[in-house]
C-alpha cells in the first residue's frame, strides 16, 4: 500500500440507538493484504436516544473472534 492511495473502503456499522458518533481512537490494526481481510479495533463516543454520551469499543474483522 502506498501513501496517499486508497486500496479499499470499509464502513463500520452504526451503534444501536446512536444519534452522534465521533472521537474515534484506534486501539489496534492488524493489516492483512487489504482492509477487507484486516482487523481494526477502535474506541469512540456516541450519544444514545436520551442524549447520554457513552464510550464504545468497535471491531471490524473478517472473523467473528477477531483473529
């Protein structure tokens, strides 16, 4: 992968009952050939329908157990 060039685009699902999501902070990235085969874990803030701010941990991985 070269800097400044995209190889893939991956979209994370929205958090259940969220209104706003933001402030992502990456915990780990395990890159394997391309984004669709890689595992990404991040923390982020979101507001639920009651406008309470929560912190969540999200994971995108081709394998359900995150390997």
